[in-house]
C-alpha cells in the first residue's frame, strides 16, 4: 500500500506571532510524501523573515493583497498531492500518517473530515469543533444542518478538480460554496472522531461589516444551487433566504444609524412584502436610535 502524497496549504497574513508554530506542526510530521505550500498574502510584519528560515522545507509563494480564497486558489493550481488539506493554525501530531492509512484503504472516501481542536494561546484544549454531515442539500443551503470546517478537511485533488476548486471571487464564504458544490455533485463527507487540526482562539471576532458580508454571501450561494432541489424544497429555501436577508437588512441599518431609514426604504423597492414585518415598520418610522420593543426584534 503506497502512502498518499499530500499537499498541505497554509495561507497567512501578518502571522509572525504564530507562523513558526504552524510550520513546525506540518514539517515535524516527518511525512516524506509531502508538498507544503505557504502563501503569504502581503504581510507587513516579520512573517516573511520567518518563512525564509524554512524555505528549504516549504514552497513559498507571495500574493500581495490577495484574499484568502484567492491565495488558496493560487496554491491549489500548483498542488501535486493526491490529497489536499488547508492548515491555518496547527496540524496535530501524526495526522498525515493516520489520514494516509485511512484514505489508502480500498473504497476509501474522497472527502474526509476530522475534528478540530480549539486551543488557547498556550495550546491548551478549550473545546472541539465536531463535524456533522448535512441532513440534506436543502437543509445545508438553509444553513441549519451540517458542520463542515474547511480547516479539518482532507480532499482528493481529483475530486476538487471535478467541481472547479475554490471560487476566488468570494470574500467570506468560499469554504461553504465549495462544500455546496461537492454535495451537488453527489460527494458525501466521511466523518471521523479523529482530531486532525488545531485552531487558536482569536482575540478579536469578525468585524460586524465582514460578518454581514459573509451572511449575505451565504444567501447568494444558497440561491445559486436552488435549482438542484425539488420545487417544494425551493419554496422553503426561498422563504428561508428572504427571512435571513430581511434580518441582515435590519442589521445593516444598525451599522449606519444616520442612513438607516434611507437604506431600508431602498431595500423595500425589491422586497415590498417586508413592510408587513413589525421590526421593519418600526425602523422605517423611528430609525435605529429608538430601539424596537423586544417583541419586535428579529431573532439572531
């Protein structure tokens, strides 16, 4: 049984305080059949100087100003491994050997998802992200079923090529879009309780504007694949997306209080039925400076 050849990809930006630990977690696997691509998106700290110390062990690329999706797409375009993994923080000890053993077996999966350990700044475990398979494509598009963290996936390169790889035009939801395309093409993830990667807790959460953009991208992606559902499922997805979009419109209004009413009126031109919603009517009448009663506030 020939061991699998892996391509591990690490996109990074201003990661001087963590990148060496990431590099060592991959290199210290001691796995011979490994292509390790590290792509710097234009760091302004000491990241490049640290990468230079390991240039004999990695394929080092630079792509100034690239988004994370663009960086991953670039790295995937030169990948030569049978299986590709994205490692942002840590690859846990012996992960490659264990995944190689499991994905080398007859009838082994093309898409393997393990557990991701959540860690504090001292690498102590504080929790885990446990993957779950979507109940259906429709439920996954409605964003209420399935946990598929890209950072804990191992994917055959041939499978990724068959669906077109990463959509580099997406800013925030490229991983979700990739999973949707795989599901649409009939691929199903194989889950395992094996912990394969680690992720450090971030000191800051996603900025509100970025979180809003991510949510809107999820909706755009869901609608993109709606034609693969039954008519009944499409109707349910339309209602789901419309409700989510209305909630995001109200959230957008809160980000720009002085423009809240103007922005919401603009949204009503294409969504006139939203006027039936009490929260929308309250914001149109009072703006966001006069909080709506709790009973009118949209669910998070």
